[in-house]
């Protein structure tokens, strides 16, 4: 069965189709935002150690956390926490 074109969908159906399309696309991660594993690799420490430290920094308000949808090895595109020092 063919997928109906966007031109034939009602406004709500078109909005839902657009939402589903964006959920299947990975986000563009801005510079400076890294995952726990990326910070661990960059700093030469274990992921576990860096994870504990980042958690402390986020709790204290010195770092911020945000989820980006990125490709993962086993789960497809999945929301993954990224971290960076707070600007300023």
C-alpha cells in the first residue's frame, strides 16, 4: 500500500507525519556538548569516574545537561545525554 502524499493529509495528520519524520532523524549536536564516554576519552579517565564527576558538576550548577537524539550501536536513533560546562 502506498503512503499518502502530504498534500492529501489533513492538517493534523500532516503535523503528526512531520513529527514522526523528525523523531527518526538524528539531532545535530552543537560544539562543546559531549557524552560521558566522549568526555572520558578526551580526559583519559574511565567512563564511571567521569560520570560521577559530571553528575556532581550538573547538580552544583557548574555544568549543564541536554539530550540529543543520536545514532547508537544497538538502539538506532536514541535520546542520549550530553554535557558541557555552563557558559560564562
